[in-house]
């Protein structure tokens, strides 16, 4: 993610198309991976249909991202901001649920708040300031932040449950 953020920071205003391209490729690969997993293993598992529906959702998001990329920079900015706002809200709700259960919640809350602030920064810089390049820079900064939080999350201690 940090490498992608650096490339986007150097791209400037045409970077909105690159952002949508990266998102589309990510959705496509995730959808294909989920679909292959369903075909190879999950169809005979309990809850396997959920994986199929997830694959269909990701492939649908891929097609929608490709159609948004055709409409222009303003819609691209709104779409990227809406995706990050949705992700931030979901993370905040997960953190609230984890807090209610007494589990670790602060890191998820920080990640959700960061993604929500990223969405607001992209909207303010892209629409409020009228600059697609500023929106790309805000998105690149947020992408670097997200990459750093995922790296930090990889080093957290987690409990592993062994079933014998």
C-alpha cells in the first residue's frame, strides 16, 4: 500500500483514474479468489454460499468501479470517498461491538476513524477545493496511513485457539 501511495502522490490529477484502476483490479482479484475458493472447497462447507455471495459482490464492485472510471474525475472522487467512509463506519461499528463484548477495540476504532477522516479529506479537497490533484494527494496520504496501520496490526498479539 505504501508503494501505491507513493506512485499516486507522483501522479497528481490523473491519479484518480489510477486509483480507480487499482481498486478495480483489487476487487477483481478478490472476487476471483473467493470464487475459486468456493468452487474448490467452500461449496461443501457450512456457510459456503456466503463465500459465493462475497465473490459475486466483489465482482459486481469491480464492474461498478470500471463504469465509474468512465464517468470522470468528480464521480471517481465521490466513489473513492464513499468506499472509505463505508469502510470507516463498518470498522467503528466493529470496534463498538468489540467494546461491548470486552475485547480489544481501540485499534479498530482508530482505523475506522482514520478511514472516515480520509473520506472527508478526499471530499473536501476534491469537491470543496475543486482540485483532483489535492484529492489524489489526500488519498495517497490516507493509503499510506492505512498501510501503516495494517503493518502495525500484523504485530499485535492475538490469542490463538487450538482445537484438539
